[in-house]
């Protein structure tokens, strides 16, 4: 087995225990379309007026930033990468992810696991890996939003015990 094959097995097929629904290419494509629309809208607003763009953000990136907006109940959709590294220590990554999920449940925000960190970063036009994206406003990309909600409900229902 070549090194590249081992890398693919390790990074794409081993997911953390907190991922509780089925992953599908359709869901990945739908989220990618949704995020690309949001990035385009945000960049257009930033080109017009940077001050207004900062005040009217459409998405936030990163675990801490998403947590801040979940606390004030501004996040309408939470997208997490299913390949986050496990950290069992107190205050580690597992605790942070479970806190994000409990905050999302408290505010009835849908949580979806899709892509991986690298592909999530590319969808947000970043050169680094992104673990978490909080969508604040998906207006203007309703087709992507509706498609996303339909597919996420379908994938969650697929994993529920019969």
C-alpha cells in the first residue's frame, strides 16, 4: 500500500464519534454551493462598504467565533467537519464540540456534518483547514438552503434506529 492510499484511508474514512448522521456526496455538494453563494455575497458587500459588511456578516468561521454567535442565538445553521481530531483532555476539542452541539440544540439550530476540514476550507475560499462554519444568514441562496435542509433531514433519518 502506497503512502497516498494510507493517507486517504486515514483522513477520509475515519470519523469522530460525535458525527451522528450519514455523510453523502449530495449533501457535500449542496453545502459547497450554499457556502460559495454566501462567500460571494459577503465579498460583494465587502467591496461596496467594508463597515457594513462587518456588521452584516453572513457566516462565521472557527470554533470560538461560532461559539460566540451561538451564545447570542444568531446562528441559523451549524456546519461541522466530521474529521476533527479527538482530544480527551478536560477543556479539549471534544468538550468544545459537545458544547457547540448543546448550544445548537438549545437554540434549535440544525447541525450537519459534511465534507472534511480541507474541503470545508476550500468551500469558504480559505487556504487553511476549517473545522466549523456558522451560517448567520442564507437569504439569497434559498435554493441551496432548501436543498440542504431536505438532504440533512434525509441523512439524519437514515441513521436513526428503526
